[in-house]
């Protein structure tokens, strides 16, 4: 077939197609275009692109999950980090110092049995009705008890006042550490140490009040013993007359 003949046949086919349908019918959606033996399918290409996009989205989601887990681990590590400072040693030293001052109480210790023995021997009963020499000795002993208790109270008060500067330093340290705490554990530990500091201050206050109360009680007991002894002396004086 000559080129002219082939051209005529193609034109006839086109005319025939136009005459049958009135329009030129395009090739199907899955039409393939070949070039040099390579076949291109638009539908298959779109499906592959969609699958790749979904796979990429899953990978991004996994990366986000890993990042969230890493952040959570970092936060947990911060929450488990201990407070870098501690004032417990200082607080314990202050408490021990106050206890030592209390244990050095003169003549009458902070002990129920010691108090009972002292009052039985110098403040009541036969201690107020002995002979003149015994009464004088007991009166002098009671005076020494009162003076010793007053001295003890002053020493305890001095020790408590001496702890104030150290307490202020501890408060500043703990408040600063609490404000800069990196996590929950450090903040809790700072709070616990502040509570321990408060307990130490209450212990000092209790010791000072106890020492002062002891001195006042012994002084009041001494006054009562002096009054009882004076009555006994007056009774003896009247008996002689």
C-alpha cells in the first residue's frame, strides 16, 4: 500500500467514526502510552503515589511518638533528680547542741526521779522541820537550785539565739533551691528540709520555754519553802516562850 493509499484509508476511518457517533471517542481512562517499549499507566501511578504518601505519614507519626517518648523520659529524669543541697547536717548539729545544753542542767536534771528526790530532800516534809543547821543547809541548797536553774535558762536561750543566723542561712539556701528545682522530687526534698528546719526551730523554742519554766518553778518552790520554814521557825519561837 502506497502512502497515498494509507492516508486515504485513515481519512476514511476517521470519517466513518465521525459519522457513526457524531464525536470523536477518546481512549479509555486506562489508556497506555508507549514510548520506546516503556508503558505509562496514569491510574497505577496515582495509586503508587497515594500509597507512598500514606507510608510517609505513618513514618512521621512514628517519629512524633518517639519524640514524645524521649521528652517524657527527659521529664521523668528531671522529676527523679535529687536536690543538690542539703541542710540536714546543720539542723542535726543545732538540735544536738540544744540537747547538750539541756543535759547540762545544774543540780536538778530534767528528769522526774531527780526532781522528786530534790523536792523530798530540800523543799518539803522533814527538810523544813530539822534542826537549825539542817534548815540553813537546805535553804542554801534551794538558793543554789534557783541560781543554777536561772543560769541554765540563760545558757539555753543563748544557744537558741546563736542558732538564728544559721537558721536564716539554711532558709535562704532551701528557698533558693526550691525555686530552681528541676523536678518534683527536688521540690519535695526542699519542702521536707524546710519542714525539718521548722521542727528544729520548734525544738529550740520548746527547750527555751522549758528552761525558763524550770527556773521559774524552782524559784516559786523556793519561795514556798521559805514561807513554810518561816512558819516552823515562828512556831518554835512561840513554843519557847
